């Protein structure tokens, strides 16, 4: 009996000593650190500081270039000098997810046609209003310059015949389908090549291209 009491005493003393050592290690020797991880939610505007203003906010500009009829239902007129205005604004400022563009263009010179013998001058006039979505070929920050666009529009084509003091003007409104590609410096200048299809079969011109340079601010 005394032997068992002695054995239990030794085991108990050893256990207490080991428990004390473990407690000392946890409290003193063991240097545990609690690491707190936080997830930061960054709003879209937070990344806007390093992006061009063309992707951060709306811009307004003016176009200059040329309108070139590609196909006509009756007679293909000559090209004309074109001018216009536009407004572009990003869908989400600071993020390369695309932009909307509202633009208007008009021919500032006559789109000449062959004139009959009894007509002094024969030409066409043209103006349009379009709404397009502009997208990027890549979302990488350093490859945002090239863009593509698709949209719809409204236009009016006027066929004019001048004969002496008499002027005859036939104006035909039409819906447009627009497709474009271009290059934007994102620093105030962009170039684009676009094609528009005039959907009204009463129009003489059925499709027309435009090569435009835009200066915006």
C-alpha cells in the first residue's frame, strides 16, 4: 500500500512540474501573435486617379473629317467635308468597361451629283445624330487606346436641284446602323473610321463611310 502511495505521489509531482513548465512556455517563452486580416473594399472611383480624364468623366469635343458615300440606290454622289460635335462619358468612371457616345455630324460642303442639262447644280446635303457604345479590345491599362463601337442613329438626306431661280429640295429621314473602329490617345485627340447604313429604301445613299478626327476636352 505504501508503495502505491509513493508511486502516485511521484506521478502527481511530475505532472504538476510539467504543467508548470508548459504554462511558463505559453505565457513567457512562447511568443504567439494574433494576426488580423482585413479585406478592403475599393470603390471604382479609387482607381480613377491614375486613369485618363477620358475614362474618368465625360468629355465634349468636335469632329472634322470627310463623308464618303460607298453605295447608292440611284446615283453615287461625291464625298464632302464634314464637321460635328460629340459627348462621351464612361459607364463606370476609372474602369475600362466602355463608354457611351452621343454625336452629330453634317456635311459642310455639297455632295455633288451629275446634273441634267436643264439643271444648274445637283447635289446632296446630309446630317446625322447617333448614339454609340464604345468598347475596348483589351482591359489592360496600357492597351486602352484602340476602340470599337456600335450604335443607332437618325439622319436626313436632302437631294437638291438648282435650276435658275428655282430650287427643288427633297428631304428623306432615315434610321442608321453605325459601326466604327478608332484610336484614342486619351489625351484630347482621337481618330475613327466608321460606316453607317441608311435603312430607309427611299434614300439615294445606302451606305456611307466617315473618317473623322476628334478634339475633346
